[in-house]
C-alpha cells in the first residue's frame, strides 16, 4: 500500500500536467481572454465554493457549543 502511494506521489511530482484540476474549456477561455475578467470570475467562484464548507462547519460548532453550554 505504501509503495503505491509513493508511486502516485512521485508521478504527480514528476508529471504536473497530469495533476491539473482545470477543465479544458475553462482553461481555453481563461487563456484566450486578454483583460482577465473571466479569470477573476473563476477565481472568485473558487473562493466562494471553498468558503461555504467552512461557514457550515463553523455554524455547526456554534450550535453544538450553545447546546452544551446552556
């Protein structure tokens, strides 16, 4: 098991193009845009998608804290 994991990590480090997470259409649009508005929009979308789980977990912990305290 450890050898398989090590092999995957080494391959991803040696071949970073295999580890890209952007779809071909998104990448083509971002690379072809000159003013960068689309890239800014995609980055904002990533931030919103990343922040939502943290907000949900923080809310869950807040309600658990309130229930345990009072």
